[in-house]
C-alpha cells in the first residue's frame, strides 16, 4: 500500500537556526510531491510542490525541498527559522497510478523557540 | 474573500444525534473533498466530488453522507454520531480531478466533539 512517512512527530529548534523536516514515501513510481503547512486552528495551505524538472523546489516563506528519487524522499528545509514558522507541516504525495488521492504523512510539529 | 469556507467552526453534540457541516468554495473549482483529521493530526480523505459526482468514497461508515447541490458546495451529513467521530473535518477544493498535480485549497476546519 502507498504510504507517506514523516519520522519526526516534533522538531524543536531555536530561532534563526536551520531546520530539516523529513519525508519519505513508499514507492518509486512517478509521483507528485507536496508540503502543506497548518498554523494553529487553521486549515492547510500549500508551501511548495514538486511536479517535474529541477529536484530543488522553492516555496513560500523561505522554505525549499529536494526531491530524491533513489531515496524516495522529499525533505523540507529552511536555513533560518522564525517564531512564526511554528506550525504543523504535512508532506503529501500523489502517485500517478492512484485514484486521484493525495496521501498525507502524519505531520511534523515544528516548534521554534526564542 | 474566503476561498473555502466551512460552517460551523465548532460543533459540540451528544452521541446519537444527526449533524451537518457545510462547505462552500468561491474559486470556481470543479472538485471538492472532505478530510478527517484525528486527534493525532493524521489527515485522511473521506470523499471527493467532481462536478457534483461522487468520485472517491473511502472506507467511511455509511452514517456519513456527502451531498453536493452544485459544484461550489459540498456538505457532510453525519447520522447517529459516535464518540469516535470526534475530529476536525476539513473541506478542500481543487481545479480539476484527474490532474494529480493540482493544489488543494483547504477550509479552516470544523471541530466536532461528540459527548
């Protein structure tokens, strides 16, 4: 079965430190990859997505992610985080052989401390 | 100017009751979804409609019935509510079904608590 794994349920970091949130998925079949962010008591909004082309994707708020096909990973990074980045981050994958579904990981809570 | 809106935002009710959650999108999208987010933040799709036609129906109890009066609205009716139905329910929409790379736009969520 197709699955998306976010190994870290919570990542605490200090403000202005770099961060990486990890995401792995189960199959190397062609995929589309997404990162969504959920701020407290809000819905999800798209941070960035990989469809094709360059494996390094830049998104909003200074985030970027790198697609690694051989490792079936799509890790999210930011070189310097702010307090306002505190939120839940979800990796999501669409497999090109799936029935129109977006499969989400279990989320990683990024907690930025002053 | 809200793109995807849901009502109510909070819903507290007794076990056994019937309740509805409404969703509306003003983005002109063809496809709408319902997701359930449990207490561990795990987000799972329940239903998807494309132009008022049911496309995805995950293994959801038949107490849950989506209704799409037009392509801008997708409501969720829940019969005989159970404690395990307590969760946050998100509505979302996207431009077109079958286009897997489409971004989904989410509503703010409805927090359902069944007592």
